[in-house]
């Protein structure tokens, strides 16, 4: 490393907190810390030019859960815990909107719809039986009754249905606009953000953490890992693993009827309209061997499965052509609950946001910032 005195003194040392990871969790943590402690020196170190996990690669659903997802979650969590997690997602979206505004996030409240095809009839019946129970629960926690059952065969150009369960309190936002707003907000509060700096390891002593990076040694009083599942080997007790999600966006479709965010099969398949196109992603459950990975990339099998779904399930008179395909990596755990914790005296982790980080990311940042803050003298 060819580091100057000025670089070392000004940029590499004397931080109060180094946040590793420039996704939703890292940026939210950094900006909440700065709000609590304006005099603190806070830096975010991100290995990629922007963010290389999920935060700039996700589908932008501002959603708090589909009924088949809840029914599936009840296998690992109590009913009350499932409701409490969904309520947290709702509150997280509320915080996100309050922080940045619908306009900045390009958020449209055009509804969330879980679709059930003819082959999903038994799941539809099972989910319909839960609708009142979940509406009653959300009436208690949020004062809303979100879910409405529609027994229809066609909905917004989607054909061969047995029904739809709609939630009018959900919508879609623009992921790029969201991350841009978070970065700008953090920078405007005085957070330093460095991209292209990969953290290789750390050594924590009583008063200091030395952080080894591709750009030399950085020093701070505390370090927070907001690296999703990318540092799972450092924190084995947190039981994090990586799942890849592939996404495609079509070219513009002239007679597109879709207007909203759509879920299918426990949230494993999802699609929405965006700028006159369809974005579709997921299906990782069909490819557990290849998609249990932290490596970015697309495979012919998953892209074909996503394209087939579009061609066979969504009716358009124009041909559906793919414009762009990409992937993102989810950090998941034994259930959908994220981790906000202190793992050593000066070391903190905010991770495992799974497939719901757009919704809960701001809350995770707030909670992690609170935990770090409380480790400093008042
Ligand atoms: C395809 C897809 C669709 C999704 N759709 C939705 C949705 O519609 N709604 C929703 O609520 N959620 C959705 N999610 C989930 C959501 O995007 C994630 O939960 C959220 O982005 C996680 O944020 P994070 O900051 O924890 O992790 P990340 O965004 O993964 O950020 C972690 C960062 O750490 C960096 N990093 C890793 N290792 C190092 C290192 N050694 N040094 C420095 N930096 C490092 C990575 O480059 C990365 O930028 C989706 C996810 C995917 C993949």
C-alpha cells in the first residue's frame, strides 16, 4: 500500500464507527448513528462500486406479507410472531416513507396481490381459511383489515386463476431511487462513504478495532458488520446462509394490464409492472442446489423458468422479450427474523434481512445504531 501521511491521518484513522457494507442496513445504521451523535466520525466501507448484495438488486416491493407466506411461516414461528414480524414490516415501510417521501422513493400504492392458479386450488382454499384470522390480528396491531379475497379467473391479464388475495396497503418503489436517497441522506449528515474498499478481517482490543482492508488498515472505536450473509464464517453462531435470487425485466409491453405487485407460491415467485414492463424474479425453491450460493450470476435454467412463467401465465398480445437479467444475494437464517446484536465488546452485526429488507431495513439500522450508541459513554 502506498499510503500518504495525509491519507492515513484524514481518511483511515480516528473513526468512532466503521460500518462494513453499503446496503440498506449499513447506510441506515450509519445515518441513524449520525443523527444520534452528530459529532461522531462514521464511515461506511463498501467493497463494490455501489452495493453488491441485494440492496440495489431487489424488486422494490413495499410489502408486508402474503397469506401463503404467513401460512408457511407458521411452521417455524408462532402465529403471534408471524403477525408481529408482518407488523414490523408495515412499520418499517412507514418509517422509510416518512424518512424519504413517496415522491423520492417513486412509491406507488397500487396494491399487493397474491395469485393462485388452477393448480394452486388447495393452497387457495387453505389461505382463504386464514384470511379472517390475519385481518383480525392486523386490526389489533395496525387498525387495518388488509386482505380481500377475489374469486376470479382472470385478473389484470393474468389468466387461469382460481382466485386472488389482495392487499391494498402494499405497493412498489424504485430501488435505485431508494438507495440513492439513503446515500445522499447519509452524506448530507456527514457520514463518509468509501466504495471499492473490501474488509478482510479485524482485530479488536479494549479501545480500538483495527480493520484490515484492501486499502490498508483503518481504525475505529467500534465496528458494525452490515454485510448480510457475506461474513457468515466470522459469525457462525448467527446461522446465516446465502440464497441467490435471479430477476429479469422485459422490454416495454404495449398492452400491459398489470398494475401492482404480485406474489405467488409463498412469495417465492414475484412480479410487478415497472415503466410499462414486467419485472419478475425468484423461483429459487425450484433450484435449491444452484441457488444456495453467495455468487452473483444468472443461469439459463432460472431465466427460462421466469420467462416461461411470463409467457404462460400473463396474457399479452405482444411478444414478451427480455431486456435485462441480474441476480441478488439474500442473507437468510433459520426463520425470517433478522439479527441485530453485539458479538464482542466493540463488534456489532446487523444482518439476515432475508427477502424483506426494503421493508425492515430502516428499522434494523435504527435498532443497531441504538445498540452501538448505548455502548459509548453518554
Ligand atoms: C432479487 C431480490 C429481490 C428482493 N426483493 C425485495 C422486495 O421486493 N422487498 C423487500 O422488502 N426486500 C426485497 N429483497 C431483500 C432486500 O433487498 C434485502 O433484505 C436487503 O437489501 C438487505 O440489505 P443489507 O444491507 O442487509 O444487505 P446487502 O444489500 O446485501 O448489503 C451488504 C453489503 O455488504 C457488502 N460487503 C460484503 N462483504 C464485504 C466486505 N468484506 N467488505 C466491504 N463490503 C462488503 C456487499 O457488497 C453489500 O453491498 C430482495 C432481495 C433480492 C436479492
